[in-house]
C-alpha cells in the first residue's frame, strides 16, 4: 500500500532547528519527486521544497537558505530541516509523492 507519514513536528524556538521526516511505504521514495508543502492559517498548501530522482533539489524563495530537503541515506524517508524558523513558519507541513499526501505534522515556532 502506497503511504506517506510525516513526523517530527512540535514546538521550536525562533532561530532553532527542527527536522521533519516523511516516511514512505509501498514504493521507493528515491524513484519519484517528493515535495514538502506548508499550510498556514488559510486553506492553501504552498510548496516549500522538492527533491528529484538523482537528488537535485528545488526551494521556493521564502525558505531558501533556511530549510533543507534531503533523502535519508539508508531509509525510505525524505527530511525537511528547518533552520532559523520564524513564527510565520508555524503551521502544518505535508509531504507529497507518487500522487499521495501524508496527514501532515504541525510545527509551532514560538518563544
């Protein structure tokens, strides 16, 4: 069964670090494009970053330099590391791959 499960959310201090995980089952995550998306208070999910087969990556400008997407070396997982997050980065983070969405993980950036 094709499934994506996000984890790693929680509360982080502004300027801190948090690593989110997107674990895949039912397919090899390195064979598809995987995107991390952010949903704030509104209904829209915005692309944050994506990783492509062969490990090329793309970042949307607001997160460039602060977030890092990567694939686990030995696990069927894609990470999104949040460095120096801001309060406006608070919300739900979802991953998407092979046409599937996970249920999301919530991040709160607060002191």
